[in-house]
């Protein structure tokens, strides 16, 4: 029994999801003639109280499209030093949009409204890039799946309004934050100018993300998606998986959160662990004691067919997900208890 805790992207569609996919009513989405894609886009837009939405093959393309629409070449966006758009999107911010990043040294992937104020370049000082956008990530991946404080987001919105800045949310795992914090999509839709949400992480779909915003914003996003090669034809088979997931896979995220917390509890009692980041959702980041060799620890897990990921700088990560069963969970818990160095 191989146990993959590398990411929540490793899941495969359930039997019921596959059935929904095979029964999808499809057409050519490039001509906006795919019924399932249209339904998914309308569903997400309605959930967030937005005017329109657009289906993308990946979260990176959704984020990169939003940044392109929000900015002009030479502009600068503000984000956290651990943000996905800076660390894990292949330099797309500069490659696709000609934009630089002003990085905030936040905590667990999060920062404050005051941090934003201090990061804004004076708009009349033409020697520095023009600040035009603020990007948040919820939950924060490198922050251990941390959830943003909603009141702080409201304060950041005020700063953006006062300084004529756009506000984009990389909501790849926003579903996890909504469940953990008992919040609603419409709360976020009312604050952010654009939001990207992923279907292929916690919700267990094989492919896809959705970007949502105003009608005018999404008309521009459609053109950018075309330029980036993101137009798909009979994409409804994939969209149907998203529709199914939104109907049936959100509430079950509580199970992933519970198991991540149980893993953290066992690790907190282990002598080979130096520290563990707070666990709020399905991501667990921890650090080995200085006397323990990383290779030895990884081998101890591998020998039991357990795979996790090394994120560098001493960060080790486990991510619970749809395909991580209770039987697997019990085996991992027992293995972690038995490891000795």
C-alpha cells in the first residue's frame, strides 16, 4: 500500500465523479458552446457573487491571466515572500506581464495592511516601478496551509481602495480556508477584484481552476487566456468533474484537516522533531531535530511506502487529501511513532 502525502494534487477521480464526467454535455468551449463548462463558470461566479468566471487548465494560468489583466509592463505587485505566484510559477509574473514583485517578509505567508502601506512605491516618483496590484494567497501553501484573518483582509482592501490598487486572491486552497474558518465564498467575492480557485487540489478533480471577477475583467481575461494557449475544446468532461466536486467534496475537507492535526500531534511527541508549524487545514510543515539526517528520515518513511516532500530550507511537508484513507492514516501514525534515531 503506497501512501502519497506529497500533495493534494495526486488524487484520482472517484467513481461517481468519473460517471459525471462521462455523462457531461459538451461542445466546443472556444466558441463558448460547451454546456458543462458554461454551467461550471456560472456556478462559480454565482457562489462568489461575481458577474462572470472562466475555466482554466491550471491555477498558474488563472493567476497569470489575472496579473496580466490587472497590470501593465513595468508595474510592480505586492505579495508575500513565500507566495506561490513568486516561488512556483516559473517566473511568469515577469515573463508574461513584465511585472516585478515587492516582497513582504510576512509570517506564514501572510502580512498586514500596514505592511502593504509601507510597500507601496510613491506614484509620482517615476524612478521606481508603479505599484498597481496586491496579491494574497489563501490558504498559504508555504505557510503550512495557514488561513488569513478576514478582518485583516478587509483592512488591506481599504488600503487598495485608497491607493487605487487591484486586489487578487490566489485561492488555490480557498475551499479549505472556507471550511476551516466557517466563511463563505460571497464574503471573498465582495472584497477581491479577482479570485482564482483550484478544483484539482482539495476537491479531487483531475484538472482545472476557475478565475472569477467582473464582466469587464473576465472579457479581458478571455483574451489573455487565448494568448496563453488556454482555450480548450470539449472541456466539459473536465468541467463536469468540477461541478460534481463543488456539490459533494467541499464539506469532506474537514476530514483532511482532522487527519493533518492528528499527524501533527504524533510528530509533536517525537524526539526527532524540532518544531511544527501551526496546522489549520490539510498542510503540515515540520522541521527535524538538528541531529537527525534528512536522508535517514526520508528513507525511514520510504521503507514503509510513505512519500512526503522536502520543500527546502529544512521544511518537510505532508498534505492530506481525498485519496488518503483512514487505513493509510493509521499506518502513517504508527510509523511515525515507531521511528527512532
